[in-house]
C-alpha cells in the first residue's frame, strides 16, 4: 500500500519507533509537531537535586524526564544515595533509568496490560505512604493524577518540572495528508499531542486507523471524533508495531 504510517513521537524515541516500523511496514513519516526542551536549572530545582537523599521514592513519568534526572544526578551525586525506591510509568522510562543510573525500577505489573499512571498507582508499595517523601519528576503541565493520588495516600509530594513541550504545525505536505486522510495509519502516545493534532485532521482522517498506547487515549480519541481506534499494550516500539500489525491484518 503506497501510503505512509504517520507518527508523532519526538527525538530519539521517535527515531527508534520509526526504525522499528520501517522494518515491517516500509514508509514512515514523522509529523514533527512536538519538541521537548529541558528547562534551565534554577535554584529551586538545584536544591531538589542536592536534597535527593531526603526522598523515599522517586517517580519518573516519561523517558525525557528520566534523561533529565539521570543527567542531574550524574552532576551532583557521583555515587547515588541508597535507600531510594524508583518508579516509572512505562518500560521505556524504566530502561533509561536502569541503563543510565544502574537502579532497579518498579513499573506497572504486566497483568495490567498497559503502561499508564493508573496501572502504576495499583502497585502495593504505593498504597500506604504516610510520612513518605516522594519526588515526582515530570514535564510542565500534564495530568495531576499521580501527584494527587500519592498525596491522598499520605505522601509529601514534590512535583518537579524538568522540561517543557512546544508545539508547531506539521509541514505543509503532511498537513494535507492529515486533512485528506491520505495515510495508512496514525500513531499517537500523548493526550496533549492528540488534542493538538486533531485540529489538523479532516473528516477522512477521522475514519483512518488511529493507534494509541492506552484505553485512556482511546477514550479521548473517541471524544475528538476518531472512529477506527486500535489500542496497543503500551508505548514501546514493539507494542505499537504489534498494534499496527493487527490493524493491517484484522
């Protein structure tokens, strides 16, 4: 089929997804609509890094947040403090923390079926958090579910934004593809990006296959008017490729 698969993931992770898709499905076009930028390190952020040994748990919500955390700890802590439990929402984020920091990372159990905030919060070790200090490493904005839930469970939560997302219109050729639905499938793993992307999608695009990484995103996509939804088992390249395989071979 002479149509591309469109993807929205930025940076190195976007390149990894594109490479995995090309091996099985050929033509892939990155939409290049979102950039991730590390925030300048100000005094408050620096103090958190210096006090990192005061936290009982560190929760990291995304791969880029994991990179930012790893770089900071490498600067301030040549030897990591002991006694901290690390958590991440997804396997990709856990892999970065494990590779760059050499730490064991707790992730949602496989039986949950998805790498989501809700799945992470189901872990038994996050249910009773009285007198626990928890650092949440994330980007600007985004959902407050993790911070709100951990605080309700008794934790003293510090939410530290380490990067921002910036959005830009797709190139004119890809803008026309979105308007006309001239593509094989669209892959999206971010709710904010999906909402931004929807404004460029014409009626035909709303009927093309949309692959998302969670049922929460599928619900959002339905509200935005997308009709042909496929839910992957997570946000890893392997999970997204598998979902595209199922879409192409129902």
